C-alpha cells in the first residue's frame, strides 16, 4: 500500500535526482503502443490546450522515501504540458503542485502483474480518480474468464467502483472524453485498439486516418471539379452546335428569298 505521508518542510529531491522509471521493461508491445496511441490522439484533440500531460511508462513520485509507481500510461489535467526542451524526466507530485493524475492505465501483462489487485489498491490509495485496465486476454480460461475487455474504475468515497461501459466505451465527464476500444489499424498493425471518443460516441481519428480522409476528400473534390468542367464543356458544345444550326437555317431561308430576321 502506498504511503503519502512525508515531511513537506524537508529539502525534497528533484526529478533530476530521481530515477525516471523502475527500470522494469514491459513484457509485451501493447503496453507501449496503446498508451502512445492515446497520447498521439490527445495531442490532436487538445492541440490548443497547455494544461495536461500524458505520461507513458514514466515514474509517478508521491513520496520522496518511496519508489515511484509506474503505470503503463497516465493522464494529469491542470499541469503545464510544455515544460521546456527536455520535458519531464518523471512525474514528481511536489513539482506539479501536488496535482495527482486523474487517470491511470494498465495493459494486462503477459506475465500477470496483479493489475486487478495490488495495482488497483495502490491507485485507490493514491486517490487517482479513474483506473482503466485493458485486458487483451479477457474471456480466456483461468483468472481472466469473467473479466471485461476494458474495465474502468472510478473513485467514489475513497473506493474504486466499476463504471458500466456502453458500446465498449466509458464516458469520463471530468475529462470530457470517453475511452473505449474497437478494431482499427495503427502502426501498420490491424487489431483492437483503445481510442478516445466524444460525447456522442464518435471516435477521434488517428493522424493517418485524418490524412487518408483528407486525401479521399481531395480526390472527391477533384472528381466533382472534373465533372463540372465536363458538363460546362458539353453545354458550350451544345450551344455552339445550336448556333451553327440556326445560322445554316437562316442561310437557306435567305436563298429562298425569306428574311429570317422577320421571325425574330
């Protein structure tokens, strides 16, 4: 269980003096790729905001006498996003106005690391409002048989309670986003991914998807422009042919001694 009590009047260590993580490597690719996807999406969604930070595999220091806790990903709101060229080495609470992350994310390890027990208890003790667990092994036999793919817990009266998901998404009103999952393609890998959604349930697109959409829209606009040019060309040709036909008719009438102007 984490210990938040320490003497705040002492000289506290800085981020430069603390390890940036627990040096424990992740045991599967998803533990890095999923949080990094959520980070890249936030960088687009909140491009005009400078009051948030999303850390990936970074130490969160809550007590100078205790080792950091290292979520696969975490979101803090109300802190400065841009901290200079070096950025953050770790997330040190006493350097962040004691603003606790609002969301912590864990991707279940290949070698189970007590995400549903010990880590849940630690994040609860820290007072992190939301704890999300993504489990790519849910539904399998054993300990994951009855686990949902994505479980999001909310801190209510000091205890975590599971939030009911809707259409594989959980709305987080304090953040103004929903977190959920669906099949997609990221880094040339087609599988199920975690994404952010708006209040209507619309998924925020990745940079690659936005580029592809922009290209598709541009292609459609080019097709429309080509079609409009073709229609205009056909209209000009039809007008020219009608004028030529009228001129030929007028010439025949004059040869017959009839003035075509009298019919105008």
